[in-house]
C-alpha cells in the first residue's frame, strides 16, 4: 500500500466542483481586467530560481525540489511562478509588445515545507504578473483584481495589508537602521533570526516567534526611510485604492519572504489571521528581470493558493454548483434491450446529451438506485416489450413520473 507523499493531496471528484469554481472565477476576473493566460513548464533550470527568487530566501535555502536529469542538467520543480513568467517574457520577446504585458497562470507549486492545515508540499497557485509598467496605477489594478476575485467567489471576511519596502536607493539606509536596532536585541531573537540578521535583516520583521515579534514591533519602519520617489509611489497607490473604494491597513512589518520585492508589498488575509492562512500575497519586483538577464523592466503581481481559498469557501459555508452530471441514465432488462440501450446511449451522446448505461446486467431497482446515486435527473427504461414496440419509458427520477416515448423524440425531451 502506498499513500500520497507527505504534504500532497488528491483532489477527489467530490471536491472538483470547488476547484472548477475557483478556476472559472479567476479566469473571468482576469478577462475583465484584460489579463491573458500563460501556461509554463512544471520545472525550470535551477539557476532561474537561485537568481530570480533569491539566494537568501527560505525557498532557495531549504525548500526546493531539485534534481539532476539524465542529461546532467540541474532542474527544479517550480517553487513559485514569478521567475518563470519573467523568463518567458524575455524568451518570447514580449518586451517588444505594447507594455504592460498582463498575464495570469494556474500552476502546481512545490516547496519542501513542514505540512500543516493550509500548508502543503505541492500546492496550486493562481497568479498574475503585469510586466513593463512602473506607475502605481498598475499596483492598484493588481490589488483591485485580487480584491474583485475574492469578492466574486463570495468570500466576505478578508483584509488587505500593504507596505512599501523601498528601492535599492533608499533601502541601504533603512537596513543600516534596522541592523543597528537589532544589534541591541540579539539575545531576544530565535536561532533562525540570529542567522537572518547576518544574511537579510529585513526578514527579521516577518518572524512569527512571539519573542521576535515583540522586538519587531518596536523596530524602525521602512516607510519612514523611503526616498522621494518611493514615498510618492506609495502615496499614489493609497490614493488609487481610495478611488476604487478598497479598504487597506498599512502594516509596517509586512516584508514578504522573497528577495525580489521593491516598493509595494501586499497580502490579503482572512479575518482570523494565522501565519499559514494568507490567501493572496504579492508585490512589485522591478529588479527581477534584470537579475535574470533582461533589460531593467518593472513588474508586479500576486500569487494565490487554491487550497487556502477552498478551505475558506468551506469555512464560510459557500456552496458551489456541482459539476453537471449526465442528463440521462439508460436502464435495460434483457439482452435485446441491452443492445438497444447501448445504441441509444451512443446516439444521445452524438447529440451532445450525457448518457450513462449500466455495464453489467442488474435488476431495474439496482439500476435506478445507481442513477440516483449519480444524481442523474432522468432515466430511460427499456424492457423486451419496449424493444418490440419500438418505444422507451422516460422516468423523472425526482417525481417517479413515467411516460412512453419514441427514441427519436428523446433529444428534444431531454434538452
Ligand atoms: P507566496 O506568498 O510565496 O508568493 O505565495 C502566494 C500564495 O500561495 C500564498 O499567499 C498562499 O495562498 C499560497 N501558498 C504559498 N505557499 C503555500 C503552501 N505551502 N501551501 C499552500 N498554499 C501556499 C509567491 O509565490 C509569489 N510568486 C507571488 C507573487 C507573484 N509576487 C509577485 N508576483
């Protein structure tokens, strides 16, 4: 007996309605905002993530599924979508298209994390990326799309947090202030944060350990160190969000766990916030495309985990329409009737009507029970008498009402 690998789940037929619902809402909102779908490989050259996602991130340090293929190439199962989209943008000359290029994707994502509710080793993301636009209006548009998406799903209780972490010009001064502050509190930090202090001081603000959080609460804030341009950008973003009526909270401890972010970062949390419950996380990454070999190109986007969205839909009691079942179940009694049943099912399917036939002979009662279990609304019953008379019995499964009809009339009646 094998089980699915730790941190992975099977998406069973009973859950498919939720997955299709989320995917359709995501595709619809992207269409409304003019974002186009892109599908990318499940693995990429490992270097893309080392450079793109960033060497000091937890993802690159300890979470990647990396392997050598038989041609001795180092490949990595996608631990996030953003570097792949940027790679495709460069590879396919999208910088020559009218900018911004606005893309969305659905992708399985692989991270060797400690599994718990809402955190998996394989999860699935809906993500968007807008490339080639520096104006804060696109930051607001990306956040607006995320907001509309959650609203269209029927999720009600969620909050938006935003922050600006500055740019390569103003960040060194801020980092220096942070390092000076933390130097006086080293003994209160967890072991991981002591390492982070050396590697990437910004990440200390993000630690979920209570001791570290208490120190972070008093730390210098990036928004107090922004250069003029970054400050203007942040003010504009807040104005644009106001224009479209999206409420937000500035959370000065929000830094996000990826190296490429600059200026805007944001997260959308369900109301009862837990560290592993962020529904949507994103931000601006103006240096990323240059890091992987392109010309300096601004970009912003977000990622959203399907699994967390579906957990929240269920928590809020949102019922989604089931995946439609076939319209008709064809029950038969006797060998001649079976031949007619197989032919009839085939002609109905050719007429675009879903039809199920029992594959091994059963009693009529057992066949109708099967139709009920499958949620099929109508049954056609064929016995030896019906074969002789060239008719069939059409039964409504909910009311048990039956009528005798000609097979040729069935497509019209079932539609
Ligand atoms: P991220 O914050 O690492 O960002 O992930 C985005 C979202 O994916 C999270 O908010 C969460 O819903 C979901 N997620 C992440 N890890 C897991 C997990 N282990 N199990 C279940 N769900 C998870 C990114 O990946 C960036 N690429 C987002 C982005 C796009 N930034 C700019 N553009």
